[in-house]
């Protein structure tokens, strides 16, 4: 506790009662119940302190009185100690100097008879003026009257004697008022003065005039004192308000400073640190308008540089010779597969034509017909032993402008084929009675060839059928996409060049979003590669190649015949377990997916043939 400081000025030979109001730092009274208060004074001529009586006058209000006996001339010190409980340490709450002189002006601020001291613990002492003690003034005026009356003793002995007695009475009354601190000291002096005046009224006009003059002087002296006291009280009130305002501002400033310090500390902690070798590690991302590297820059996670296709300048961040070499490598990692006439069939007896283009099969789409055609693919490149290393495929198509569904199986899965069904039926379904691996999936894509004017494009539905090892059941995810094309000049499926399935890494049971489905699109469209669905991905363990063909279901409502074609397809190998083709298509895609929903797959039928 930091003690408050209060200096006192006392008159020699006079005892004082010093009233204290003890408050906490928030200016609230401290309940003194249970407290032990001790005070002492050390006079100028003494070496040991003298204990003072301390009386708690109102414990709840924090009021106490310290009685100081008459002190000799000189300078000393006084102090006040507080102890909350016997088991707690004693703390000094107040200290100060004591100056003892012959007389003390009651209007001086150090005079304890004129003030009440407020002791604010751990703060400063605020002195509040309650009233002006006129006891000292009354005493000095009575002494003056005694001296003036004594000069008349030679002429009127008896009368003057009576006057002296009255004056002595007044003096004694004033001294009593001074010592007891009675509020009516001034009134007692007035009554004594009037008594003296009455008794010497017939003695001498000069004496009466002297006493009256003394009364006038007293009045003239009292009124300015009262005015000065009131002014002083106003000044002190204003000072206290300024102190409270300053304390509030200081608290606000301290809070603001603490918040700023915390923010600065957090900002400093967030700064990347440089080790002794000058290396810096960034846990997050960095964005810069430019920069220069004096050495090689290593990016173990790769560098993603979004560039416009065919960036023509040397700042394209790609070594052109290296890029040209990658084109040749890409071709080498692509496995060609071709339509095999012996493995192609239809539900309506369509005859396939082989005389149009090399390695292609054309078929007729009769008017007012609905049927299914199967395209079987074959490749002579089979350097595999149970594992194909295939991560995706591209199936070029030539489709007429009719409602069409594309269905394909990818990966190791036993399926049942159902041809000649409605487009909402399933052309391929898993053979749930068959054993073996279930690490592949079935994909079907349904194109609505009529543009939806209200939706602003062509609707495309994708259904993905796969086995959940966690749930031990077959599941189906349905994805709805909308191609926002304005007219038949960029319509679906007539402007679809190819269906693309790529997965960035080998999939398997319960993998999520390892791959995606895209459509390569022509016509008068700005979207050359559209993403229509995400797929879980498949495992590359197969008895044959994972992509061995597909089915087309078509409904020609026209009165004229149309045609379609099976074209050579491509399968892509992985490069060190990463499929670069996936990232290539992803970099050019326009995502047109609208919604996705997953549900249990329920086979609406159970019949026909089984296909490996």
C-alpha cells in the first residue's frame, strides 16, 4: 500500500481532533469493522513516537478521529497504520509532517480544525473544506478588547474592572470553543461581548465605541472568510471532478495501450522467423507483385501458374523445348484402343459400316426408333499382369441430335447388360449375385437434346453406381448439370466430341472424388471442356483392360433417319502414380454441375446376361 501524505500546521499548546474519511482507490468508503487503527506522533524534541488515540466514529462510512494532544514548538511527523485482521500484515495508510508554531491562521489549509481529511488508500489525499473555524479569531479579538479596556482603568476603576471580567469571560468562552471544537464558538463570543458592553455602558463612550468597533471589525472579517470558504469549496469540488476525469482517461488510455501491446505481440508472433542460416519458413501463402530469386527456387508441392492457353511470351514460365518434349511423352503414355466389329451389336439389328473411316464403325439411326448399340473396344498393347496402370480414358463420339444416353463400365466389376430399354432405365447394372471384386463403377450420361429455354441451356444427368465397402451395399450418386448454351449451334449431344473420364490417382473402395467426367464440346460455344460430374475413382486391378467399351441408347422421334459412329478411344497411363491428364483437363474446365445426391442403388430388374 502506498501511504497518503497529509501535512499539519498546529498552534502551540492546543489539542486537536483530526477527522478522517478512509476510502479505497475507487473513492468508496472502507468498512472499518474489524480493522485495527494505530496512530503516532514524533515531536521535534523527542526521539521516540508517542501513540495517539484513534476513535472509529462510523465504521461503515469509514469515519475515524485521531486525537492529537498539545505539542511544543517545532517540527515533527505523524503517521496512521491499518491492519485488516490479526493474521494480515500492518500497512501504513497515512504519513505527514507536523509544524507547531505560536499561532495558526484558521484559514490555512493545513489547519486540522478547519478541515476533514479524506484518506484514499493507494491514492492521494484529497482535502475537503467543511467550514471555517473562527475560534482562533474570536480568541485574538477578545485579547485585543482586554488590552483596550485596561487603558481606562485609571479613571473608572470599578467599571473597568467589571469590563475586564466580562472580557475575560469572553476570552475563556472562546478558548473553550477552540479546545472543544464547538460549532457555536462564534455565538458564545458574541454573547460574551454583548455582556461586557452592557456592564461598561456608563463608563466611557470611547470604550463602548471600541467594543462596537471590534464587533464591526468582526463582522467585516467573518463575511469575507465565509465567502472565501465557499469559493474554496467550489474550487476543491472542481479539482476533484478533474481528478476523477483524469483517472477515467488514464484507465481508458491504459486499456487502449494494453490492447495495442497485445495486438503488436500477436503480429510479432505471426511474423516468420529467420534462423541462424538466414532461412525462413512460411506456414501459409505468400502473394507478391514481383520479386527476384538469385538462386534456384525449390517447390516440392509444385508451382501452379494460371496462364492463358498459348501464352506467347518468354514470361510464360514454361520452357518451350521442354513443353514440346512433354507433348511427345504424353503421346507415348496414351494407349490406343479401337472399335472391334465382332464385339459390337445393337438391339434392333443395325448394320455397322466399316468403309467410312479407318478404325471407325458407322451405324444408322432409323426414324421413329428407340434402340441400343454396343461398342466393343480392343487394343493390342497389353503389358500387364493383373494391374493395368490405366487412370482414365477419352471416348470420341459422333452423335446425332436426338435424346441419347452413354453408359460405360470402368474398373473391375461384374455387370448385367440390358439393351433396348427406356432411357431412364439402366443399361448396365451390377450383378449382385456374382462374387469377385467390386472396385469398379458404372457411369451413364443422359443428354436431353431439347434446349430448356426457362433454364437457359441443355440438361445433362450423370448416374454413378459403385459399391460401398463401409456400408456393404451398392450406392448411386446422381449429378445434375446444365450446359448454358444459347442455341442448337452449340447444342447437346450433337456438338459433343468426346466423353472424358480421368482420375488423378488410383482409387478403390470408399475413395472420394478421385476423378471427374468432362465433355469436349464444339459448335458455336466458348466452353470447349465442361465438367459434368465428380467420380469416386477405381482401382487398377483388372483381368482385362478397365475400359473395354460403351453403350449408346438413342430415341429418334424424327421422321427421317440419322447416323452415328464409334471412333478410336484412348486410355491414359499414370506417371509415377500421378495422372497428368486429370490436371490438364481440370485446368481448362468450365464447371456446369448444378446438384449432387447419393442414395442406395435398387435394381428395378433382375434378368438377362452377365458380362465380365
